[in-house]
C-alpha cells in the first residue's frame, strides 16, 4: 500500500511539473543582470530577452542590479520563488568569483542556482599602448622578467575575471607587474592610451575600436582560439606559452528548486534563439560568441571554472569584505 501511494505521489509530481512547463510562462519573466546597462552581459541579456519574448509569448524584462561583484543580483535571484519568473543572467563574478573572494558571501552558487544554459563568451586580451616599446607578447613578458614589478597593468575591479587572469598569468609565466584597479574597463583603457599605464587585461569588446585605430596593440588572446576580427593576434599557446583561458562568460541560471521541465524549456528556447543567423550577427557585432549548452554542460563548466580560479584566488590572497 505504501509503495502504491509513493508511486502515485511521484506520478502526480511528474504530471504537475509537465503541466507547469506547458503553461509557462503565463506572466512576464524578469532577467536580472548584475551590471549597469550598456555592458556585454546587459547587451546579451537584451538580445536574448527579445528572442525569448517572441518564442514564449511573454515579455522578458531586463532588470539591472549592479554592485558587490555581482552578489546583489545573485542574492536577489537566490531569494526569488523558484518558478522561472526571476532568472539570473550570471557571469564570472556572481556564479564563480565573488563567492570565492568575499569573506562572508551571501550564498553558495552550487547550492543556490540551477544552471540553465550558457549564453555568450567574450574573448579576453592582453594589450599594450603605443608608449611601451614592445610589439609581441614575448617582449612584454621578457620586459616584466627583466624589471619585476615595474610594469603597470589595468586589471579592472578587485576579483574580476581580468584581475584573477592577471594573477594566473604572472604565476604561470614567472613574471610580476603591478595590477591597477579601476571601477570599469573603460577607465583603464583611457589611461593606457594616455600612457599612464603599460598594459591591460580586458575584453575585445572594450578595445576593438582602439586596436583597429592603432591606439592599442593586442599582444595575445587569453583563450583557446584566435579572434576572427583580429586574425593576426596569437593565443598564448600559439606564442609558445602555457595556455590561459580567461573568457568572460554569461549564462542563464534559475533559483534552485525551479521545475526541471521549466529549466529544460528555457534551455531549449535559448538554444533555438542563439542559433538564428540574425542573432548570431548581433552577437558578432558586439565581439561576443553566442553559444548555448545543456543545463548539465553548463553545470560542468561552472564546476571547472571554480576549480581553476579557486586556487588562484587563494594563492594571490584576493579577498574583500
């Protein structure tokens, strides 16, 4: 009797989940972005929101909740009802880095979120300005070895992907420089062009125009492959160094407990949206690579990112309150 009751209960839950997915969404869905309007993640969220709104016949509204390395947005979604109506457009910071850096993070991302799908990857570059007399990544690293701690490199905010990538680069290449922190990538680029600093670790979307105009020199791609718009810029591996993959990513995550049928529906709808040629064109225009995944593949990716950057953060003593 008890076994029969258990089977009936499980069947009822499965039917309810399927029915919920069939009816989802019945009202506007909120996409929570951990940064101010205008950046890469925000742009990707708005493109996705437009597409999902068309295919799922409800508005997908982008809400920007910047601050605390992405933790404000992450905490907001973590506390939301797990029904698929508040979703996080997560990135390196709220899903990987900030919870490892803050002394008392408000959530554990592995226990708080259900990964839905990857969304976009933005290549990261090591660049220099016109003042420093180097033209290759080898010359940059050689100079850093010859003058330990003298070079200054913009690394964005404390705990950003650019910051931890800088620490990993120095460790792997056996060099040292002074990381200079800014409130955003753009400020560092301005100082680099003016000759106030020697280099920057930043995303292609931030420096593409300046590189094309000859104001900055791209030395290496911190990723597995070259960038189509900069075909002459090698990866670190191609330049003869140990590869470092520091792409800035964006992905869709839901509060833990969100029905699996809803998660699968969102993952499938996102994959279909990103496969459209016009959507691919929009992302390429931003310098972003659109790439969807299964929920499990995204979970595996996040687990690998945490295992990669956790030791770097610990060894470099990166922490904040």
